[in-house]
């Protein structure tokens, strides 16, 4: 999808959102946003503004029925316009790029995938770079999020490259031992630099969330705006959080190693069997009522359902395993055939899982069903988690008795 240009002067101004004309007729001002061209997140497609972040933003604004305009400008000007309040926000922004002001960054619309790029014949590894950083000759594009990260992590980084193409030429010429860059621009930059792909090797370093930075003035005028915006992201940007096939295979391997061990655990099997038998006759309305009671108890911090989950032997088993996995696992939970949670390493946000993909794509589909969800960014912890769920069967009868969900810290899993 590409979005139409209204006018092109020294700045490119675009009008997005079908409600703009009606709002303008009522003298209502559209939201004023600014961005820059950064493929594939914001880019010109046949003279029109498109890209993964732009399309997600357009979907959200339409869902909120909020008219808006977008100008394209250099980052320094964009940051200053938002800081002084002449613009309401700018995108796509990583946490490293937030201006020093009282505005807020939204939940991510897209993810950058940062890679170390190293000559194929080099003995250097990304692990060696991280352990021997003072002596490493590394670099990133001038002003980039990668450069800010290197500097914050005490690398002495070369910042003279003005483009990814120039950066790779410096690598090929031996001026640098390794460079850090977003995977999205790697293929094109290698082509432009005249470097065959087989001449380099890559190693995953981290994901970087890209969101919209909204001004303090806007958020003061519309206190509920950011929450409403964030609540719409899941429906509009899911495609931007899919795991690439190679990473999906690595995540599945790690998850299966843990889940296969758990699905044969006698304590978990007993808990699932008992829960499934106990809850077999509950209607959907009764299951939802159990969920409502749990949420009330979770808010109060006490109650019989909470106490039962905390003290369950199966919960203690999951907690012990989580500690053993040394940071790779962020969450573990088990639910019975009805979808009610019967064990968890940490108290879940919901008690009934029956309307979520972790249940509908596993237990509801039968034996040996496995489901890998999209990447989710936890803003409070800064972790990128991927939930992997698996249906569990009774070892004697082969009947599905419940399911397991593991939340993997995907960065930790991929690096290790």
C-alpha cells in the first residue's frame, strides 16, 4: 500500500486518513507528524510514501478515526520540531533517539534486526567483539542507532561512514574489523559496494524497537491518546513482528528442548488431568466468570485462585525450571483442556487461555500441535519475548489433556 502526496516543496507533505476533509471542514486540526526516508520502514514507492511503519501507522490512525498529516524532513529538524511543539510526533524512532523532553515513545510499529557484519575469512566472532571491545576496530553509520548503542556500550567506534555502502567498503578495505548495521539495508548496501555476499558473515546482536515519539504537548492535551494508539498496534503491525524462518527454527529447537521435557513431567500431567476433569462441565460463561474473579483477585493481590496457583506443586516445578534456564526463559505456564491455567512460574495476566492462540492453535487442534507466536516487546523490561505453545497428551490414553506455553527471550536465545 502506498499513500498519496499532497504537495512537494522543500519538505514532502502527505495527507493520510479519510477523515481529514470532514475534520478540516469543522476547523479541526489534523495530527502533525514528521518522518524521514528510511527503507523499508519509510520509503517512497512510485512517488508516494509507503513502508512497513508508515502502513502500520496509517492503519492505526484510521482505526482511531484520527486525521493526520506527515512531513518528510531531516532527523535534526524533525526532533527539534517535536521538542518545541510545532509537530505532534515523529517516526520511526528507537529508544536511543528519543529527544530530551517529556514526550513518550509508543509501543513499536516495527523492529530493526541488528547484525554484526564481519569478513568471511576473519577469525573474529561477535562473542570476541563483545568481550574484547576496547581493541576492536568497529564502526556504524554516522548518527545511526547502532552507533549510539556502540558508544553507550563503551566501544571506540568509527563514525565517519555516511552510508551503509561506505561502511561496508571500509570493512572490505580493512579499515574496520566489523560493522554493526540493520539487516534491512544489508543486501542493497553489499550490491552498491560491489561486495559479493559470500565475502562476509553475519551474527545477530539485537532487535531494536521502532515506534512513534509523541510530544508532551499532545499527550497533555489528549491523556488517553497513547494508550488508545498502543492498543491498536497488535492488529495493524503483526506482520512486522514475524520471526524470519531461520530464527523461527532456532526458537523452535530451544522451545522443544524444554517443552518435551515438561510434557512428560508426572506432576504436570497429574495437574492437567485433574484440572481437565474438574473443569470439564463448565460453560463458556462460567469459564469467563472464573477469569473475572481471577482478575479481581490479581488486582487485590490475594484470593483463593491466586493462592492455589502460587502454591501448586506444578507451579513450583515450572519456577525451578525457569531459574535453571539462565535467562533464556521469561515465562512458563500450563493450562488444562478447558483453557484454565493450572500452573505458572509467574502469575499470568489472564486465568482463562481458551480464547487465545496459545490454546486455539494447540489444544483445540489436537495432539502434537505446536504454535509459535509473533515477537512481543515488553516495554517495562526491554525484553523481546516469543511465546511457543504445545498441546500435551495423556501418556496412557493419548488424549489431549492441556497445553504448555514457554516465553523465550528471543535475543538471548539467538545470541547463545
